[in-house]
C-alpha cells in the first residue's frame, strides 16, 4: 500500500527531501546478507542445539522445545522496537543502528546458551537421568532466560531491518526485493546446514558428551563471528543512500515524532489487518511445527547420524530457495500475491502427506524429495505472503506495522515450536509406532495449511487500501492538531 502524503503546516522542513536512487539488484543481494546470517543462526538453535537437548541430553521434547521457544514468546517487543526505529534514530539512522546492536547481542547470547546447556547436562549426569532436581531446574530456567534475551536481541535487529526493506523499495520492485532477500535466508539455512554438518561430521548418533561439547563449542564460536561480518557487509551505507523514510513520512522531521499510542491506532485502523494477522498466525504455525521434530524424526525413524539429520535442512532449504528466487520474478507478476500464497499453502499440505508416507515406507530418498517439495511450496507461500505484508504497511509507521507482522509470525513460531514438541510427546503416549507419533505432527500441519487458505481468501487488499487510507489520515490529522 502507498499512503497519501499528509502535510503538516507546522513542519520545520524548508527544503524538499533529496530524491533517492532505486534499489539495484546488487543492493538487494547485499541486504540479503542479513537474512543469510539469520538463516545460519536458525540452524544452530533450532537444528543443532535442539537435537543436543533432545537426543544428546535426553531432555523431554516438550521441555526442550519450550526452552528454545522462549525467544519467540517475547515477540510483542517487536512492535516496540519497530516504533522505536520509526521515532528514535541510533547513530543518526532509523534502522541500521538497531540492526547492528541486535546482531551483536544475539550472536553473543547464542554462545552463552551453549555453555549453560552443558551445565544442564552435568546436572542430568549427576542425577542419573532427567528429573527436576534443584540443579537441573535452575540451569534449565537460566537457559530459558537466555533464550528470552536472545529473542529480544533478535527482535531489536530483525524488525528494523524489515522496516528498512519498506524504506528502500517501491511497490513495483518490492516482490523482487522480497524474493532476493528471503532467498538469501534460505541460502543461509543451506550454508548453515552444510557448515554445521561439516564441523560435526565425526560425531555419530551416540557420540560421547565430551566429544559433542568440544565440536559444538567450536561451531558456536566460528559461526556467530561469521554472522556479525555478514550483517556489517550487508547493511553498511544502505540506509543513507537508498532510504525513502524522510521523503515518505511527514512525521520524520517533527520534534515530537509519532508516539506508540498513535502508531497502534494506525495499526488497528482497518479490520483487514486483523484478518491478515490471523492468516499469518495460522500459516506460520502450520509451516514450522516440524522444526523441533524433523531432525529427531530422521534419527529415530530412519537411523540417521547427526550430520545426516542436519543436512536434511539443506533439502528443504534448497527447495525454498528455488521457490523464493523464482516466485517474486515469475509467479507473483502473473498470478498476483494473494493467489500465489494460496497455491503455495495447498502444495505445503501435500508435501506433509509425502513426509508421512516416507516414514511408513522407510525410504530416505522419498523423505528428501518430500522436503525438497516442502521447501519449494514454502518459498511460493512465503513470497506471496510477505509481499502482501509489505504492501499492508503505512509509511508513517512502517516499523510499527512490521513489528505487528513480526509479532504474528514470531508468536506463531513460538506456538509451533512448543506445539510440535507437545504433539510429538502426545503421539508417543498414543502410539507405540514412532512413524505414527511423528506423523501426527505432520498431519496437523497439513490441516493447518488448509485452514490458512480459508482465512487468506477473506483478506481484501482493496478494502484495506480504500478504508485504511482514510482512517490513517484521520488518526494522523487528530495527532497533528
């Protein structure tokens, strides 16, 4: 959506804003380096560390998933960080300063989380198995607290970054920017899977804890340092050259700026935002419930090693990369953003059926092929949904809108992580067959994707554009009076 320009007669601006150049393809790839770093980090937390907790330390899946999901439960902070980046620049920049500080903190916290994980393991060894002794409960609680701070740091960096994408793009090249930047996220997942698999190559499924600790400590030193470098290379100088924030927002140069209360009034100006919020919630839960169970699925059902289950991420990552990189340039311009997202959801549901069949047939090749299809369908869905998300954003409060969409997605991923672990635990209680236990998770995901299509079909972008423009104008005018 492109909001109308709202003029403030008391504005102190005396000269017109400097025109900004259009974002080039090279700049899109540079911006994608930030997303590449996030993809790499996701492998460390949701892939490697998750399996260490469940398989290596034998922590119940629902508890391990709940601990990791704490970084998603602080998602409401995304709205606040988004609004802060709208109104309070850091280092003279609305977005980049938050991106840099957030990155520094979440990479540091990831290493600290691993060290606390080993303390949990020591408590389990001392107790002779998992039980909630004071030592185990204390270290597990501290680990959950660290993941809470990890989530805050992630929100501080990723929400202003997504708002930066709105700032540097126009409607006619936004789907291409989404395709490139989110493709780089998948590149990061593939690189993270390959890099982690290489560094953990010598570890077998029953590797001693001492060997596991040495290898994973090294992994969590090398990779976060690489991520910091990628973020600096990807964002330095971009905002100064390409950002249209000052040009688009009549509030950018006001001394009082826009308040959080006003930003939230803008956010709730159209009922369509609520419908789209719900669609994002249901779609994201259904898309990511498999994250905490996919690698244990490969280990327990197919007998794969640590390196082999880590590389499973590369298959769906490559499929998603293909879907993202092609959809923004080839599919969205022909079918539109909403139809593209709906088609993607249907194919995601089908891929989960294939993942279940692979377990019954004990066919690792079918599993890898299903994950490739799942990735491709996810890429199509993601491109359509994110392109819609960036269009349903007001220039004056871009950070706040992005924070709200990020809140929906982060809450959904937190719910997905916990629900995936909980459904797996329930499946183990209901079925003695491991395939049925894991299949219950994948079946619920397929049903969820069909439900997401139902909500998506009720989102009316034209209504949002027609009604919210007037409502937003009224909110801003009352604030400026």
